[in-house]
C-alpha cells in the first residue's frame, strides 16, 4: 500500500502509523484521515498484526489537530462534516479489536489530543505539550474531546482545560491521567517499542475481549457490565491460548499465543 500523508510500517507484530505532514505539525486533513482509515482496514484483516502504534513525523508534533486553515468560511454543514470525519477516525481506533498505543512525540492539540485519547494507551515524550485548544479560536472540541477527556480525568479538570484552552506538559498529563506515562525524550522511542512488543506477545483474543468489555462496560450499569464480563470470561476460557498459557506456566516456559 502506498500513501502520501502517512508512513505505514509493519514489523514484529506491530503496525506503526506515522502522521506525515510535519510542515503542518501533522495536522489532520481529509486526505490524511482517509489514509489512516485505509491502514486500519488493512490492520483489521492482518492476523500477524497484534498491536498498533500511532505517532507523528518529526520531533515537533504528534498532531496539531484539524487543519485550521481549512476552517475559514466554514458553514454549519461543513463543520458538521468535519466533526463526523474526526469522530469516524477516533471510533476506528477505539473500536479496533487490537490495542492501539498513541506515541505522543510532541504537540498534541485539539483533534490531535482527541485522536490520542481514542487510543488504548498513551505514552508521551517529556518534550510533549498537549491541550484542547479549540476555545482559543472560538470553537469547542468536535472529535469527542468534551466526552473522552471528561471520562479520563473528571468533569472539573476537563472543564478547566477546555474552558481555558491552555497547554499542559507531559508530566502534568501523566498526573491527571491523560497519559499512562511521560518518559525522557531519549528513552521515548524505545519505551514505546518495548510496550508494543510486550503487548504483541500477549494472547490476542484475551486482549480483544478485555478491550471490548472495558469500553462497553463504562457506558452501562455495573450489573449489565458484570454479566458481559462473565460471558467474555467464558469465551476466553474456551480458547487454545488459555491451554497454552496454563501449560507454559506449569512447564516454567514462556507461552506462545496464536490467537485461537
């Protein structure tokens, strides 16, 4: 597959999608989003891929969000289309049946942060800065920021960040729970790689079911969520991977999971 706006690589069970518009701080436009969605479709059908890494090209930005230049003169209809396009992108990561790591290498602003929040895990370089900055141009988050940020850190802090549009550093994001960890810039790529390799070696069906249960369970009652978990537990317990895991444990060796 050939792309113009992303770099798409596959190795060691890991698919890496690099947003490749460094001259525009990797801002999202229609073409870039289309290419990311095409890569995700390929990932869905490639059983060799067990984990996805999303990052930005260059040292400066993960993504500055939607391309602001394209918003000039925007009508209500066009704005709604832009919101739907961003929602489709974020839901594609959220609903992908494989874990997605956002490797936040620099600025993650507006839709860039929203895309990162739709990933399962977020690792940030200590050089990264992030924020829901839409208010600074008279707008609000439109790709799920008012909802996902609130679910991650609570309404009070989400309101503070969205109302002020201020930037926070990676350490603050870690303390708030927006990112899983903030790591020194010189250790950033290796930290992301090691996490991805670790996830790639886990049982794929177990991760798939766990992701679905966590995502769905947060939206329904505890009783309903527990019922779903019981069903998921039964499904995973019937897999060949569980038997491999039990055998490896008793034989004191490393398991080899096949996703069956």
